[in-house]
C-alpha cells in the first residue's frame, strides 16, 4: 500500500460523517441545548451557531467536541450587563438540565448523574457582539490577564478552510492525540498553517506531514502565532508556551525517525477495515508505541 493511500485510510477511520452515531448524538443533544437556551432567554435575540472543529471540518474520532455559540446582541443587557454576568447567566440556564463544568471561556456539558456521569462532548461559548454587524464578538475569560477576548467565528473558520490543509490538520491532530501532547487544538491548527504556508493537501499527506515535523524542529523555538480574528489584540504566547514548543519538537524528532525508516504504521497503527473493537485496539497500539512521558513543562 502506498503511503498516501495508507494515510487516506487513517483519516477515513477518523471521519465522523453526518450518519455516524457520534454525530447523530451530538446534533440531538445540541438541539436540546438550543431549545433550553431559547426557552430560558425567551424574547431575547440570541445567536446560536456551530463552531469549533465541526464548523471547520477538522473533527477526528479520536478526540472530538461540538462547540456552539450563545451570543447576545450589542447593547442588549438581557443576558447580563457584563461578559462575566452573561457567562454566569448562561451557566445557570444550562444547569437546570446539565452538570456544567466552566472552562476558560466555555461551558462543558455533562449529565447530572454524579455516579454515572456522561460527557456530551459539547461546549457552549457565551458572548456579546461588539457591534451591530454580528461579526466580532467579546467572550469572557475566567483566566489570564484580560477578562475578555475579542474574536470572530467566521474569520477563524475562513482562515482554517482557506488554508487547503484540512486533511493535514486532521492528521497532525491525530498525531497529537496519540502522543498525548497537551497542546490546544486551535494552536495546532494555526501552527500547521503557519509552518506550511506554501503547501496544501494536494502536495500529498506524507509530504505535508513530514514537512510539518521538519519545520517544527527547525522553527518552533522562535515562532510566533497570531489569532486571525484579532492579530494585534490577542496574545497567544502563553498558549504556545516554551513547554509546548519543547514537547512538539521532541515528538517531531522521534516520529521523523519512524518516517525515515518507512514505519508509518508505528505512528498511526493498522488501517485495514475492521469492526469497532479492532479499530480501538489498533489506535491503542499506535498510542502505546508512540507514547513518551509528558514532562511538567509540556502541560498547559
């Protein structure tokens, strides 16, 4: 089997199409969440949209979430006078049906049954539009120097999809997950695009992936990333920390050895058609083969 064909099969096994049970469950739960929010904020115009990897087309089976927005209009205090109040009020609305785990800017939804808690893989991001055109939005930040972040969903989506590196991003995300590197998915997406700015998926997944690893080794120590939604206003240096850089570089050096010896299956596992249990076993074997201890400086 040629390398390109092998990597395409790897991604096929990681694809969650609209008919998959996982996507059906996500969409069903998402509809429940939207109905809950619209009922709670009755007569209040809120914008609820898909976001994150689902919207960008970069979702993988190994690790997936469904992000959804809950944005209030500029000048409308119905959801709260401040971003922190909006965040808290949306959390309270969701808490009537879910156990809500607050993250930095999102609300993670789980079942209320504490003994058999189910994670629904759904994050709700509350916020308020900056002005009337419903483009830029401010979201609350529970951590960091600033308590708000200016962002733009469409700019993020267009930046990722316009790169023509969707499959390469998905492959790098899978590599990250199999090696248990604690780097934010958004940072990985931006990093792939930054390091492969003159490359697209059409160059071949093997070429793109190997080029990414090589560029990580050569440039990661001095690279700076910009948020396409707010290039001068959002500081990503704390997210792309020195620990994350060191972890990426170390893993890249290790994996390149396997590539040089044409041991791609050591990286991503077997890809022959198999049932669900066999797929899980193949993925676990790849993870154990690749896994390296995560040092404290690798953790965000």
